[in-house]
C-alpha cells in the first residue's frame, strides 16, 4: 500500500496533532510501510492569524498536485482541514484516489472563540470537507456519536498512545518545580483562549499552579496571574520530569477531542482533574476508573466543579493513575489506523459506493 499523509500541522509546531502523526509515521516506518509526507515544510508558509507560531502553506494546490502525481499513492490520509488538507482533498477527487480524513480539532468551536461567530455557522464546512472521505478517524466513541448527530456518520476509531519509556512514574524530578510549595498543580498544552485555562487559574485551591506551554494567550495570562508559574514550552525528559513532579494534573479544556497530555500525565503517575466532556471523559470515565470503569481504584476526578475535582484528585493513588496510562500505546493506536486506512482502500477497490453525507 502506497500511502500519502497530508497535514497542515507538522514540526516545528508542538501540539497533540503533530505528536500523534509523527508517532504514527514512526510506527508505520518500523513496520515497513512507505509513507509520503505532504507537510508545510515543503511549501512557502505564512503565519496563521492569531497564532504566529503556526505557519500555513501558501497556495499549496499546484505543488501538492505535482508531489502526489509523482508519488501515485493508492490512498491518501488527510489529517487537517487547512490549505494542504483542502488541496489534497481536491486532488483525490479529481484523480479518483480514495482518501480517509481525521477529526483532530474542534474547528467550529475554536473558530467561534476567536471570531465570536456561532459554531453552528462552521459545521457545514466540516460536513462538506469530510463528506467524500472513505472513513473519518476519531479518537473517542463520544466524538463519533457527536459527529454522527452533526451529519458525519462514517467514522472509525483511532485512539492515541504515548512513549512509555519517556512518560513513566520513576525518574528525575523537575528541579525548579520540586522547590515549589505543595501541592503542585500542573497544566500542559497550548496557551490559547479555547483551552479554558482561566478555569484552572481561577480555581480557589491551595498549592502552586504551574503552566507548561506556549501560545497566543501566554503574555496576557502572565500579566493577569503573577502568582502562577509559567514555564514555557518543554519537551523530552524535561517535560516528563515536570509531569512526575506534579501532585495533580488539571485539564480544564472543554473543546479537546482527546487530550494526549492527559494520558501522558497518567502514565507519569499523576492523578487528573477534568470536566466531564468529550475527550477526558472517554479516557477517565465518569468515576475516574477508566472508560470501562475497570480500575480497582480511581485515577482521576471528573466533575462540573473543577476546584472540587482538584481537591479530590489530590487524594487519589498515583499507582492507579499509572495503571490507566499504561493502557494506551502507539502500537495499538497504529493498528486502528491501519485497519481504517486499509479497510477504506479495500472498499474502494471493491467498488463500494460512498453513502451521501
């Protein structure tokens, strides 16, 4: 199978989408699959308005066509709904090449936060983009149900994994964080309005609040919350050390489709506090014992009052958190990815007609 992967999100961006795609590509390469990457690194780029650290390919249509015409993929996986994603979609439709797509990001919700326009105005764009896809890959069952209600019903499960050698309970602590008054409450991720970080920073709880990450809201939040410790972007062993130094990981987002940082924190042995929304609820379960409720002891506290959830999470067992985190691996996630992509290609070759969106 000759597979091309088209994405607007790639290095040097640091986010869950890039980490998911790069880990999947590495696992595919380990298994001997050939993957042609079509990323912003192959085009002239411009800064994304409001997110200067994210660079978008400028007019990628013709360059992308040359790349894909030369590679002749059997199938294309389109990861994002940006300029490269739309151009790859157009190429596939014009050449009769099947493609799968992914719903990584709640673009309608993010666009609503940034523009003040109702998210409902953006959903028709999502239906149009994903309509001709052979399979829309989603990370959780609740997201699949939500998209079905939105008219995007042809979804397939594609979970996430982590590097268990890096994110583990044992290892060095983060030197600067370890000196802070306990309990240490940690949030990791893009520092942006749609991440609802203020809900964490405003929570009336004891301890030291630490935020790891970069983004367009960082300077403003540093000004508004001088007592919070903003460490900027961390990676590798330093990020892993930050996780395991924390007493509680706080995930206040209401818009994430999964929450890769949640399973990184769990695998590091850190109990989690979160809202009961798509993404965290699919990982943690309503009782904090995992999606299937099978853990003997809760690893997280999930509820509408974030401060209460934080206080509860601080009483939970770190071994239970690590046990839940160990359930996620890139090997299993890549199996799901391959099942979806190879199944879509087989359906195309068998002449199966797509259901109208």
